[in-house]
């Protein structure tokens, strides 16, 4: 009787050990693909928000901070990603830019996506009232009103507001040549 119990326990233990090893190997094989799919799905969702007309995106920089946006085979703009230091940590922002260098839309990461700003204050950067101020603006216009620009800061969250505006403006300036294919005609001609 004792031998049969020992054998059952030993066989159950060996079965569990083999199953755990097999599952860990399958997990290790599929993990890169799972991470890739998770990242691509997140990127496509954010990119679709800031450049809704686009149906295809290609990375333009090795660090993936600039992506080119296409509709069919025609390039319609670019996507920039930035994360400037805010009050509670980096403030991740994704912005769509048309071929004239004007903002189409921006998306500030939510708390679930890593934004660590103060609830009720800094998290207001994710709301349309703040984000919509960027629509149609160029790098020169993207500054807080108190810094001579056109963006109204969030009351009580100037650091977060400045992180968003400075991050978008600095990234636009850094990649200006890559982002803008078509210059507006010179007014002097």
C-alpha cells in the first residue's frame, strides 16, 4: 500500500516537473512575438489617434522617435514620440505632424500607459481641452502663453504643461528636415 502511494506521488511529481519545463520552454519561444504584438498594437492605437487618415507607419529613426505615416503609397505626415520630464516623471506624448510641419493631433499617455502625474492636476494633460490647443500649430507656436506661445497651461500643473509643450516643440525642431517634405510657398515671391 505504501509503495503504491509513493509511486503515485513520484509519478505526479515527475509529470508536473515535465509539464512545467515544457510550458517554460514554450513561453520563452513565444515571448518575443507576444511583446512585439503588444507593442505594435499599442503603437497602432496611439498612431491612429494622432494620424487617423494613415493606414501604414514606418520607423524613420533607429530609436523609433519618428515614424512616417502613409495612406496607401503616399506619405501624408509623420508621427513623433517624446517624453519630457514632468512633475511625477516622464510625460510620454505622441503627436501627428502633417507635411507642412503643423500638428494634426497629440496624445498624452494615460496613467495606465505610464503617466505618473498628479491626479486631478497633471493628468488633465490627457483631456481634450488641453490636447486640442495643439491642433494646427507649428513648432514656433508651441509654447505656454506665459512663455510667449499660444498654449494655455493647465491650472496647477504648469510643470506638466511645460513638459508636453517643450517635448513636442523640441522634437519638432530636432527632426524638422525629416518631418517636412513640402514647404509653404515663400510670401516674398
